[in-house]
C-alpha cells in the first residue's frame, strides 16, 4: 500500500523550504481520510501540477506540522 495522498500548497514553505501542512485543502484531505499527522509519517503531497513524497515533522517552535521533501 502506498503513501496517503494529501493536498499541499507548494508556495506555503518555511525558511528551510519545508512545506507547512496547515492550509485548508491539506486539513480537508487529512480529515476526509482520517489521517493523524505524526513525525516520520510518509505522505504523497500534491497540487494541480506537482506530486512529491515527503516526511512529516512537527515544528515545536512554530507549533505546526511540516514536511521535508
């Protein structure tokens, strides 16, 4: 079985280039698929024209999950 596929806004990154997983489309996909974000969880992140695999990390400083590509 492959990674769960979740929408991501590839323009919503932090200074290190990690995707913030806090946009409305991401939250909707996570809720619809009943996905709970956890460190080191692999996800396939997509937008209209791009798809990449990423690994979830929680940012304690910023208090949200992000993904390194």
